[in-house]
């Protein structure tokens, strides 16, 4: 049967209507990239902790132990040598994120800057789990992106800022945990818990006295400085920024699969900046006044 022309016209209208419906913008309650960016920026700002500047003695301050004859000696917490040289550091005030950057946050940044996303379905790729940065350069790009989005002085923490914050403004505590030690209410150390056997969500373990979570354990964290084994012997006192050049970047804080000595707040590690090493990040704002008034 041949359809009248008016039916052909009606079918054309219906087909066009369906096409237009398919191309319409999502409903108001459907997340968009712009709304995701706004949410990430806001939660980042909400989670910044102000750290009042001051002076502290940076490095392995050690602990008093006794010889067999009862005499005391100062024993190092770390078996490494690059943190032995104690030196005074004075820092301006700054703010630092209380949590490590999550996959939700880093994936939003990647989408906003047309970067390749990590493959979905990987066991560690969950929205609220700390993100493993592809490398140091990408970690730096993330903090720079926050600076561009907000107009605030976001950056990676320096090694000195990181240790000062982990030690709750320079207290003589070996770990960046709630009580300065490693215990069953402290940091995320593999083997002490059946769950998790992987990086934990931001507030899984209690914060240190400054209010920062997982400064020891969970995931290692990039900082801004180039690494040099002897840098502590040449570090300036005021706001040290690390060596001018180097082969590797400093990483801090240990991880969930590290033994306790690798989770020391004083311990230094390093990695080449363009190589992936499953390291996380938290950013700072270099502003002498709190952003929350």
C-alpha cells in the first residue's frame, strides 16, 4: 500500500523530533563537567587546614635509649643518613589539604584538561580512594590547575612544609598520626588489619593533632623539591625550596604496604619526575592568612 504524502510528512516530523530529543542537553540534575569542577574546587577549599608558620628542627631528632650499663645514647629513628643532619627551618604560614587528592578530584582535572583517564575497573580506581599520580609532572599540573581555577597560590608542598605539617608544626614525633606513633589506632599499615589491604578513604584513620589525615601511611606523597642526599647540610633557614636542580624529586610519608620505618614523618625518599611510582599528592596554598575567615 502506498502511504499518502501527509503520512510521509508526519513520519519526517516524528523522526526529526526524536533526533532533537536525543541531542538536547541533560536534565538539571545530571552532573556536567562544569558542575564537577565546581564541586571539586569547593570541597578542596573546604578541606584546607591553616598551618601557622614558625620554626622547628628538621630531620631525625632521634630517641633516647639505654646501653647495657645504663648509660643513655641518642638513637636515630631512621636508618637512612640523608635525614641525620638536624637544621633549623623557619616557615611562613600556609594552608594544606587535610586529605590526599582522590580519584574523583584527579579524574575531574584530567577531563577538564583533556588528559587520558586511568582505565576503569582497576581495583584501586575508586572515587574516594587517594589517586596515584601518573608522575611528578602531572601532580604539579594538578596543583597549578587549582591555582588557575581559584586565583589562589596553590602549589605542591615543599619538603619542609610537608614535614612541619606532618609533625603538627614541628613536634618531636616520629609519625604523622593521631598520637605521633604507629599503633592500632594510627596509620594504615598493611598486615595489621584485614581491611583495608589497599589505600583507604580520606578519614579512615584519625588525623594528626593538626587535623591532617594519613601523613604517615596510606599513599606516599610528592613534594615540590628536587632531591639531594646532602641538602640538609646546605638548606637555608627561611622557607627552603630544595636544590635548584636534580635527577629525582622527593616523596614523603610511606604507604599502606610499607613497614613502619618507611612511614616515618622524617624519612625522605625520591623518584624520577617523569616515571610512574604510585605516589599520591596533597596541595598547599601559600598564603600567610587563612582562607576560611
